[in-house]
């Protein structure tokens, strides 16, 4: 968490300090009063100094002492409970902010991130509705809208500098307004679209090192107007959101780049080996059938799919007239591994490409791995690839029918293929799955 706390948390700390001072005052008052009584009635030389106190009996003195003690303990307990309540409030708020910050920082998908930011902001401030507008070439664009009329605003553009949100983006400063319609910066066009009457507004910029990335706008606090503590809390959330938004954009750009590079490689493979056109995509489809059947985790499933698409990438470094020469054919897994492993977003699938021609009995290549020493994903790809090679009309081998292909897989289960995975595949593949 950042060093600066929200104003609300600071006020809670101040409240705790004030209550502790109250405890100290109560304690000092009781002690001074008791000392005065003791000195007045137990030490004769000092009794003249307390001449203004009336003469009372020892019994009454004891009663006064007991009352003061009782009142003191009662007040002490009362203030202590209030302190504990304030500490609990502080702890709960702090935990809430930690949870929100962690959740926002861990989210990798932009749309989901924006939705979480919006929901958290509305909940924390008890707002009626809100919106997140992102800066684009034409101005601020409504990307997330939480209100009854959300569809009417989605994708609408606010020109630069126009309205409260435009002013906040242009000046990179938050605005907290009790009555929006009385503010000269208010733009009534949005209300006319949504038939919504804007009252109190809290709008803060999403600021990154590159500048203002957008604004977060909250409308109509359910109880009263937005407070300075609301503003500082949402400014903190907006700071975290802006940082996370830049990270998700980088991640999505990287994924987009990865997808384009993969498509380019697939096209190159199909061009290099016309006899295997579409083979990689079909292998990925068949591999996915096994992955679903064994309940493979989603992240592993994605890696398997990508490895299936690129399992033959090594052929790109083999001359077209040598591809079906056994000596060169056997090199393509290792060549593919060498091509893929230095690329960060492909590195974790490189072992699956390297070992997809290993055999379950240890007689495969390039390293002669045996049984479960072969990566699970490579064992799956081996089955999917063999099946496609048998049933595909465009295969360089003589195609066989569906039943013939599944029987062939079962015949080689335990030797060429993992027998368990063969059972899974045969039990889940259907004739209509063949493309």
C-alpha cells in the first residue's frame, strides 16, 4: 500500500488518539481528587490548605471515593470500548483497501479490471451509479457504465475539455461537487440521453506516467454529499487502477502480438507443407478434446493448444524437398524446440514440441523418453497428431475411416501411446469432430 493513507483512515487514527487523551484526563482527574481527599483528612499539617472543603465524616469520604472509583472505571470502560470500535473500523477499512488493491493488481484482463474498479468505487462511496471513461483520439469514451441507462451511454464520446469529466481529464485534478447543475462545467447532454438527474458528483483522473488515461466518475451519493475522505479514497483507488490498466494493456498487446506471430507461423507451415495444410489446427482441436475430458486447468489447456498449433514449426527450417526424408523428418522436433525456446511467450511450450514424437515404450525420438517421463502435453499431441494423420483427406498418408483410426490407436496403446490417454480420446472423439 502507498505511504499516504486516505483521509478517512487518518481521521480514525485521530479519533483513537482523542479517546486515549480522554482516558488520560479521566485518570488524572480521579487521581488528583483522591489525593486531595487523602491529604485533607489524613495529613493534619496539610488540612489547613484545604480549608475551603467542608468537614465530612469518614463514611462519606469512603462513599465519595467509591463513587469516583466506579465512575472512573465506567468512563474508562466506555472510552476503551469506543477505542476498540475505532480500531476495528480502521482495521476493517485497511483490510478492505488491501483486498481491493490486491484484486486490482492481479487482474490481467482490461474489461474485467474496469468492471472491478467501477464496482469497488460505487460500493466504497455508496454511490447510485458511475462510469469509467478512457482517453482516445476523439476524446473521452464511455467504456464502463453502471446505471439503469447504461446501454445508451456505452461508447459515447465526450469531446476534450467538455463537461465535468472533460475538465478533470484536461486539468488532471479531481472534482467533488455537491450540486452538479449549479456548476458551470456541468454538461446536461448526458442527462438528456439517460433521463437521469445528476446531483452530487465525484470525478477523479486516471493518471499514468504517460499522462491522463481516463477518468472515474461517481454520481449521486446515497447519503448526503461526497466527503473529502471519499475523494481521497477514490483518488487512491484511481492511482492503483491507472497502474493496473497500463499493465493490462501491455499484457493484451503482448497477447495480440503472440496471436499474430502464431498465425504467421501457421500460414508459413501450411505453405511449406501443402500436404499438411490445416493439420496443426486439427491437432489442436483433438488435443483440446482430451484436455477437457481430463479436466486440465485452464492455463495448462491454453499452453497445450498453443503447443499443438506449433508442434511442427521445426519444418520451417527443413528444405521442402527433404521434409519426408526420415533423417530430416526426425530432426523437426529438436529444430522446433530451438526456434521456440528463446521466445519468452513460447518458452514454456517448447518441451512439448521437443517431445511430441517420443513413444510411451521409450523407442521414440529425440531423447527416447519413456512413460510419464514424457510431458503429459507431448503425449496428448502424439495421439492427436497420429489420429489426424490417419483420418485427414489431405494427409500425406493413405487415410482410413473413423473406426479404423480409433482401432489403430488402441492397438498401439501402451507402446507408441499412453494407454490411459488413448482410452480418454477414443471415449470422447466423435465422427462429427473430424474436419
